[in-house]
C-alpha cells in the first residue's frame, strides 16, 4: 500500500515567519511530487511540483525533496494570512501525475 | 493555461433523482480525467479514472452503476450520480492531467461541485 503521511496540524505561524510543511511517503520508487493548497470549501490548487532531489524555488515557496529519506517538504517564506489553508502533499510512484496518492493535508494558520 | 471548469458549482436535489456534473478542460486536451469526492474535513478520495473513448476505471468500493462516467471527448467528462441519496452529499471534484515538458504531467483540479441531497 502506498502511503503519504502529513502532520494534520494545525500549524500556526506568525505573519512574516517561515512555515515548514513536511510529507513522507512509503514507496521508495516514487518519482513525482506535488504540493497543492486547498482553501476551505474550495478545490485544490497546484502550488509546485518537484521531480529531482534538492530544492526548487518559486517566489515565496520552496519545495525540498530527499528521495533517500523519502520526504518532501514545502517552505513558505514571509508567510501571509492569505496563506492560511490546508496543504496537500501528493506523490505519484509512476513518475507522471495519473496515479496520485494524497496525504490527509496539513492545516496552516498564519496569525496576523 | 491548464484551466479546468466544472458545472454546476452547487446543486440541491431530492432523494432519488439523478444529477449530472460536467468537467471540462478549457485550454488543453485531457486524455485522462479523474473524479474525486471529499467529505468535510477529510482528504480527497479518488472515485474513478476516466480515459477518453473508453470505460472508466473505478476505485474499490465505488459503485460504477451508481456513479456513471462518460468521457466522450478530450475536453469533457461527465459524472452522473444516479438515484442520489443523502449519503451521496459531498464535494465532487474533477481533475485532468496536462502533459508538460520532457513527458512530465501535472494534474489540475476543477473548482468542484457541492452536492446536497435532501
């Protein structure tokens, strides 16, 4: 069984701080990794995807992948109240995006 | 790019009626579309994978005769909840994959349809 695990939170950080969201996965052969943001009552919105070990930066967001340790993380710099949402980690063992396994999500609250 | 729409966004129906939800990829062709269901405070649950021109593949525990999926074109998939009951009330979300560079794909979600069965 392919598992993706996230701390459900809630994770609270003050405005301007760095929020760190973590995700571990069980299938060592997994190739594709995605972070989605879901606001309450809305559908998931893609934030970033990463395929290679290391860091990938996009604006205030940085995804970090460590395949040897089987974890992927998302850092949000200069957190804003508008970043308050549930963040879903998704993993595709096959390397595409047609077979996503989702974590249960981490709820982030950014305190003004 | 990579916009997925759903219609309707919200529907209220009486128990026993059927409800059809449309999912469209607006600016790309989607060979594969997915239907998820999400109950309050829970994560996404994949219901079925839909490939254009072929029968959908349903996840274990999802009744294919109750949740009819038609993927008639590369930009349209429909989910019909037949004889809906209150326990079918949920947030239904479709998604589609778009091919990126070097064979990579990304899955984009529609805005979701909130179904309430009275």
